[in-house]
């Protein structure tokens, strides 16, 4: 222990003697550890933290899949009821419905994230309220007095953390609801960033089999394994499929561990890829530090030889040098936590303002600190071991001679340095190739034709409270008046209404039957997303009428019920016939109080292409109905103007207030913002990957500079001799560049191999880009080569300017 | 000005000043010197007298601060770096005190270096390297690395490298400085043989014993030419 302490103190003293070296080493290491830890904070928040409910390992999430279409389906309350009644593997189940609501207790309405959960859920998941209580059994019945729980964030921000909030009534969606408790943000119930929690009140007996918009989570009974529960659920789902073939016939259920509730496969893959990329950056930094340590060891070779001469063993010398590396890591650790914090804040700044819950996924806690500490320890081995091994190998007879061979300048050390730099180039290249293919993919997605012009357009949401706008006539009347008011917007702005504006919530799905078309017994009907729209909608958004017509004022209540379908739906179901004039039977849409029935297709409009993160852009089948025939409580106003659409928001608000002073607009945002929001995940991933790639490039170029510079300094005498013998400056420069070129080409070769290996992971995550594109590989290689040669510029100039007189060692 | 076709080197009023932040040092002042073809001149003087500076100027490794320098009747004191490099490889052969062989190159590669810079073809290079090494009796060590040779052997290789380019003049800077007396004597005898075969040699030495190998000695003291001795 005494020798360790002595080594530590000596290391500290030695580092104090070389403050520039120490500062560079500590700072670069802190940056590397900080960057890695910042990405790890996402892993922590999304994969390790898990659900902050009691015994999260026994919590499972239900995922219903359509066997044929391979798509996940939301579940129905009928399924929730049946699963609960038949499954023995679970202590209990909860159903959730992820919804938004308007807090209308102030002048400006605020759209809040307000999921609903079945009563008893908090107890089942072991989540205690921060304040007040959870929901009672009685509050889960239809017609019960409305109650809510507030999320901690909203409670603090909007109500100043006032404990007397419990018992107060707030206006939600225009109705008064009593606050019964406050939910701690840290509990993520039922998901992170819940602002208002509402009880899911329903009549279990009357639960519809086609109202699929719910999620189900269960808690396994003690001793029951996931596989046992899965086997039981397979039987139950099969049984329900036989009994209700139209709704449950082609479904299968997958049970997922609770951590899968936080992040999906794509997100997990992307996050781990980013962590790997940050790890590459850290490795490059360790390479640079190892090179610095080698140079430092060379300068201290005589000291090491003297220590060995007076009896220090090789192990003892290694320990001394490793302790010095340990001191560097130790000094960089607190700084790395600071850097982590800065990186996390920077990463959060890349998230659009409209995504409010991301800070929950960047969890900077003891785990991150522990990770940073562990990585710090690992780096000691990564950057300290090779130089220590090298420096402790001493030929005493040579080393102690005056002018004897200096450690670290021999060919072995040169080889080690060159290997490290070639490795750094390889890592940087593979990272840059990966980053650039993702960036290309993002640009392709971003530039894909959405089917309408997002410039000059915005949307705002308006909720008509049920208390004052109860039933279709009241809604229809208000929609009509609103359309009239919107037709008078100044500066040529025009607006239309829809139940779900583009580039946001897709809207509910409805199943439909094509009348007159034969179908197999028990075949599930096709489904499509549904939107109720006003007659000006297609024109305002900019959708093209491909066939037939759009909606007109004549498509009112009492007239022939009509639908317009999009091109995608026409291609999928009417490829063999003209859809115009065909009739379809639409299902009810209980969640929006929209009734089904027979409709005539009167038109086909161009499709809107959806973009989501880095997923391939795709259009989905969609049905449109006139709002005049199917009015809804919540409408989005889509506005288009010749200039900045936000300039028209004042007039828009005025028109709404002119109709009902108590109504407020919410979620007013341009289509550009909405597109950015839908793409943010991919945008974030590609940007962070590119930042790490560029950081790797910068660090690798520093490494190249260091090695070439050091080797040039070692060869000063040789260059002097060559100059004395008549070598031209260009011939001297060529000698330096040859070394750089050799190192770079080896590094690039290895990097290309690594990039090809990585492409096996990334190829499924790209859109319209070949992960092994020769053009990308060549371009990135060229950039690396150019940067390598550029990094050698200063050493080249130094070599060319080497005075031949130095070789003569005059006077 | 007495220019002669036999003069390989002519210095007229050559001076060399070195400036540091505050101090100006005169390493050489008003040096006049002429070396004719086939002559063996020794520049003698105590340490720090400026003899190596003089040799550097003669070898176009340094530029005079003042005065004229004619190398084979060509004024060279104002030439650019590239032209000086060309003259060095075509007209001058160097022998250094510390041998200055390149450790990463073999004996024959070291000797070949000046020919490579002259652009001599490969076959001719090999032939001339062989001849030069035979001349210094080191042909049997052609494939060896410098670190495998003794000091005396290294200096003989350095001599071979100096003569292989068939220079107009050989400049030797304390060629025996790093050798014991026996090896020193052998190297001096080698230079004497080269001189006998017609080589023009200018040698810097602080050891009067070796000055005796030269046709004449030039004495430098405090950067000034103090004496020009008669033939030894």
C-alpha cells in the first residue's frame, strides 16, 4: 500500500512537472469519457432504468400482431376483459389509452399528455401517488364524477407545486374534473411525461370488439414464467379468434418484457449503435493518449533505466507508469461528469421543443457516474498498458551509455505508434462511412415527396367541449360557422377543417367492406385510416383530385353519404375496377362517436406520404368523409397562406374567439415543424452519428499529426544528411508524406473492412442508400486521405526546413 | 580578381554573422581563400574559431553574410535552396566527424544515396557503388547495416559515399574526431590516397598531426584567417 501511495504521489508530481501534457491528456480523456457516458445516459434511461414500478421483472406488455399483415394492432377493452377473465398467469392487467386533452382552465388552452388507465392500475403496479390518492373502483364506471391525477411536472410548473391542488376542480376538455392526487414524474406511470392521468371508465359487458385503441400491461403471478404466460395466452387468443373470427381471427399475441415498453427494437438498435460510435471515439482518444505516453516514456527512458539499475523490477516499473496513467484517469473522471452533463444538454437541445418528455430518456444518475468511472478505469488499460510494457523493457547496458539508444525511439515503438494511428484511421473511417450513409438516408427521407407542399401551411387544434357542443347538430352548426369565419382570413390565407391534420397523429383506423365483393368466410375486413374533412380541405392542403370529385357544400347531413379514398387505398383494393361509384360499408368509430354505414366513393385524391424517423416514407390507405356528415369534437384547422403562415395565427385566433370566446387554439404549429417533429428521431440519430464521426476524424487527424510529427523530429538528423548530400526539399517532403501515405492506406484498408462489417448491422436501418455504396466508401476514404496528408503538412514543412548544418553538429 | 580555371574554390571577403535576440556574433570576418584543383587544404584552429562555419559555407550548407564565393568560377553565395542542393549533389562530397550514415539504410544504400539524388540510372549506380566501396575496402560489408560496423569502418563507408558522386571537392569535417588514433590514421591515409589520385580536399581539423597530410594549412583564429602556411 505504501509503494502504491508513493507511486501515486510520484505520478502526481511527474504530471505536475508537465502541465501541458497533463492538461491535454486529462481534457481529451474527459471529452471521450463524457461523450460515451452521455450516450450511455440514453441507454440508461431507455434500457437499464426499466419501469420504475415495483418488481418490474414481473411486468409484461401485450403486443397484438396481425398474422398476415405482420403489423401491431392496438387492443380492445373487450379483449382486456376477456384476457383478464381467462388468464391465470397474471395477478392483474391494466388497460391504457394514450390520449391528449386540453387543459382549459386559463385563457390559452394547453394540450396535455393525458393517458387513461383502468382503475386499480396504480396498486397493481405498486405506484404510490406523490400526493393524494389514486382512482377508486367507483371512478372506473361510466357516468362517475370526473377525477384526474396531475403529473408532477405539470403540478410544479402550472400550479407552483401547491399541495392544496388536491380536491380542486380543473377544466379539462371544457369539463370540470377534480384533482385527487399527484403522480411523481419519476414513476413514469403509465409512460414518461404523463401530465394528467384519467381513469378509464367503461362498461365491461358492453365493451366493443372493434374499438381497438388500447394497450394492455400485466403483472405475472409469482413463479409464473414469461414462457408459461405466453403459452396460456396463445391458447386464449386462439380461442377468441375462433369465437370472434371477424375481429380476433388473424391475431396472435406476443408478451414483451417491461423494458420493451420504454424503447422499441429500432430505437434500441440505434441507441446501441450510437454507444458503439462513442466507444470508437473513446478508442481513438486512447490511441492518441497511448502515443503521447510512448513519447513521454521515451523522454524518461534514462530515468527508467536508472530505476532498473538500482533494483526496480519490470513489474514495479510498469506499476509506476500505470499508476501515472491512473492519476490521469482519476483527474479526468470528475471533469468527464461535467462533460457528460454538457453533452446531455447538447443532445437534448437537438430534440424539437414539441417533444417534451425526452429528458426522461437521458437519465444522468449514479449508473452513468458508475459507467464513467468504469470507463475511466478501462482507459487506463487502453492507453497505459502498451506504453508501460514498452517502457519497462529496458536494455540496461545500452540505456545507461552516454548517447545510448533512447527508449521509445526504436523501431518497436515506431511500429506500435504506427499501428495505433492506423487503428485510429480505421475507426474514424468506419464511423464516418456509417454516419454518412445515415445522413444520406435522412436527406433522402427528408426530401421525399410528401404529396403536398408543407411550406406556408400550419395546423392548430380546436376542441369543442362536449358540455357545450353535445351531439352532431351542435358540432355541425359550429363547424359551418367556423368555415364561414375562416373564409374571411386576410392576405389570401385559406383554411379547412379535419379530424387529423397531416404529419401528426394518423387518425383512427376503420374497417370497411367493399359492397358486392365476395369474401371468404370469417375473413377480416380491410382497414384504413380515417379523416373527417371539410369541403375545402383537399384544396387547402394541396391534394390532387385523381378521379371523380372532392367534397362539396352539398355533401351535407341528409345527403348521400359519401367518401373519398386516397390513391393508396384505390391501388390496394380497386386495382381491378374504377372505384368511383363503388360502395363500401364502414364500421362505427366509437372513440369519436362516428357512425358507420354504407358510403359511395365519389373521388380519389393523391396520397400523403408519411415520414417517421429513419423509417422508409410510406403512404397509407386513407378514407375521407365530409365533416358535415360526420362531425367530431376535436378538429384541426389547416391553414395555408402565401407567406409566413404564423402571421395569420392572430386572425385565426380572432375568428375562433369571435364564435366562442371560451374556445382556445392549441398545438399551433407549422407543417414544417410537424414534419421536423415526426422526423426528429432519425434526425437526432443521424446528427449525433455525424458529430461523433467528425469528432473521430478530428481526433484521428491529431493522432496522425502527433505520430508523423514525432517521427519527423526523430529523423531530423537523417533529413539533414540527405539535404547535405543534395536532396531537394521536395524529396525530403516525399519521405514524410510516404510514411503518412503508408499509414493512411493501411488504416483506410482496415477501416473499409470494419465499415463493411458494420454495414451488416446498419443496412436494414437505411432508406434508399446502400450501406456498402462504393461511392460513399471512396468519398470517405478520399476525405480521410486528404485529412491525413493535411495533418502531415506541418511536419513536412519542418522536415523541409531542417538545416543540413544540424546534421554536421557544428561548433 | 585573380580567377583561374584551376581554382575550385575562391572566397573573397567572406563574413558570417549570427544574430541572437540581443547579441551579434561574427563567426567569420573577411576571409579570403582559394583552393586549386588537386589541392589538399587543412583548415586548422582551436574549437570555436569558426572553421566548421567556414566548411559549412564552402559546402553550401550555410550562406555567407557578406563577401563573394565562387565555386568552379560560379558565384554561389546568392543561389536559392534548390540550386544549392543541386550543386551539393553534383560538386561536393561530405565526410562528417560523426560519420552520419543513415541507420535505416544498408552500407550500399547509404553510398548509393548521392547517386540517387543525381538521377543516375540503377545499373550505373550499382557499378559505381561497388567501385567506391572497393576503393575504401568495404565491398565485403555492402549488405551490412551501419550499426554492425566499427567507427573506422563507418567512416570509410562515409568516404565512399563522399567520393561516389565524383565531386569537384571533398569537404571533411574533423574526419578523425570520433576515431581512435589507429583508425584515425587509416582514414587520413585513405584521404591521402584519394588526394594522390587527384581529389581536391578541404579538411577541418584541430589536430596539427593530421594537418600534416595536407598540402597547406589555413589557420583560423576568432573567425579571421591569420596565417597561410607553406606546404607541409
